[in-house]
C-alpha cells in the first residue's frame, strides 16, 4: 500500500455528472427560489421549489437525494418541512461551471 488517496473528481466534472434537472435545481436554489421537502401524515416526503410569489413546482426526490449525497445542498432537517440551501461545495461547483472566456478570440475588443 502506497498511502496514496484516491483522487476526488474536480468541481467541473461534478457539474458534468449532474443531470439537466439536477443542474436546474442547483441554479434555482442559487437564485430566488426555495427548495423544501414536505411530509404528509403518513410520513411520505415530497420536494418542491417555491417561487417568491409562493407558487411551487414539484421536483424529483431522486434528483434532490443525489445533490444531498454529493454534498451540494443541505437542509435544516426540520419536520414536517425542511428548507434546503447550497453548501460551500455547491457554491464552488456552480462557480466552476461558468463558461470561461474564449482565450482563442483574437478580435480587438476596443470599438
């Protein structure tokens, strides 16, 4: 054994592994929407993104679970309704996903 730790995927590769729906959830939470889970009387959990005007849109539980497992979002773990936010890892992942400027552009930026 050499003591070398397995290499963790870089932040851009985490972004690339996410589905379009998972990316959308991250972007929505980074914006002005709230992600909440809701439990009914039987204990079943559903997830929804809430708009500032209190409309809501359901999201897939599996997508939320992936984001939690990757450490990109976390919650206040309240019952019966928890609110989720971006973690530091989630913020870093979003920042790393931004399109880098084209370094091959040779056009003159001055008018």
